[in-house]
């Protein structure tokens, strides 16, 4: 009965969110959290109401990327208050509920599932145009819970261009197909590097693999993002998109435009 009541609260909240997007990747370190954060920031800069939810229970990185490392989430009554990053963007991360941010979490599946459900039922999100969910890499409990709980959720899959990453992306595609979650498209991150000295494009991790995989599975290719030291600087300093090159910002905007249309 309790689960049923919680489902009703979750569905009531989700019905008011126009787009529910989970950002997935086959493996770690491909820039999934960076892309999720940038998507959220670009959309909120365009005036949309955006919720950014980090369900990466074991490696939450959203709050660090946005410079919110000391983030604590408050509760009012029995509701968790999301962190208001700016007037359009609200952030919720497991990081904000931990007393010791660097202590590793040892939680089994049911606990993680319970927390993710609570982030949907017990957070004062308000009305959102977009709920962007940063899922941990792979196809474990967290993306499964999202797929089963977030009615209407669609996936964006982030990969790097080389074959070893693409092999894992295919698993993510099969996962989405199995749980019947529509895939909005694939983003190829770390795709080429424009050398600031010589101006030429160097394909450090090759390029084009994301596009080819999208074509193989008849999926939308949303675009490529280059390797940009400004992305690392922004992430490490928690400055979101401030230090991205204009080339990266253009590419990101192109991806956002594709998602909206
Ligand atoms: P994931 O969520 O897939 O584990 P992250 O988003 O945490 O990956 O990114 C891993 C690291 O790679 C971070 O230090 C981030 O700043 C860096 N990174 C991500 N995308 C790019 C990029 N396009 N160019 C340069 N560095 C990047």
C-alpha cells in the first residue's frame, strides 16, 4: 500500500514535467555527468525550468561540477528542498544528504532503489519543463529504477568515439530496448581536439563511432563534443560552462536544439 501511495505521488509529479531525460553511458569517464550538467545549464539559460537529479549514488559528481561541493539539502516539513542553482535550475544529489562527502557508500540494491524513488516523491521540485537525470554508467540498479519508475522517461546515451566504448554503448542500447525506454539519441563526446597552437583538428580517440553506432541502430545522432581543456577547468572549478571554448558551446547548443525539436 505504501509503495502504491508513493507511486501515485511520483506519477502526479512526473505528469507535470514535460521532458524526462536520463543521461546514460556504457562506461565511466566518457563525460556523461559533464554532458548532463551542460544540458541542464544550457536549457535553464534558455529560460526553461530544469531539475537536475544525480542518481549516481556511488559517484555523485553533479554537485562538484556545479561548484556545490558543500551542498546540503534541507527539508521543510517532510519535503526535501532542491538546491536552487539559479532561478531556473534546481539540483538534487545524494551528495547533499551525506555527512561525509568522501566516505564511500556501501548500499545494496533495495536501498538505492528506495532513495531514487524518494528523490521523485519527496522533493519539492515545483513545475519543471525538463527533468535531467544523471545515471551511473552501465545497466545496473539505478538506470533500471529510473526506467521502471519514471514514466515517459527517454534516454540520451553518451559515448566516446573508440570501439571499446562503443561496445558498451551497444549494451546501453539493448538495455533501453529491453525496458522499452525510447532513446532520444547518441552524443559522441571527446570527439577530436582543435589544437590552439596549430588550429588543426586532431582525432585523439578517433571520431565518428557514435554516429556510426546511431546509424547501425537507426537512432538519432545528436552531435559531437570536442575534447576541450575548458571542460575540465570548468568541471574542476565547479564553474559549469564558463570556460568552454566557443566551438564547444556551439556544438552543445546544436545538441540542445536537436533535443528540443
Ligand atoms: P562520467 O560521468 O562519464 O564518468 P565525467 O562527466 O565525470 O564522466 O567526466 C570525466 C572527466 O572528463 C572530467 O574530468 C571531465 O571534466 C572530463 N571531460 C568530460 N568531457 C570532456 C571534454 N569534452 N573535453 C575534455 N574533458 C572532458
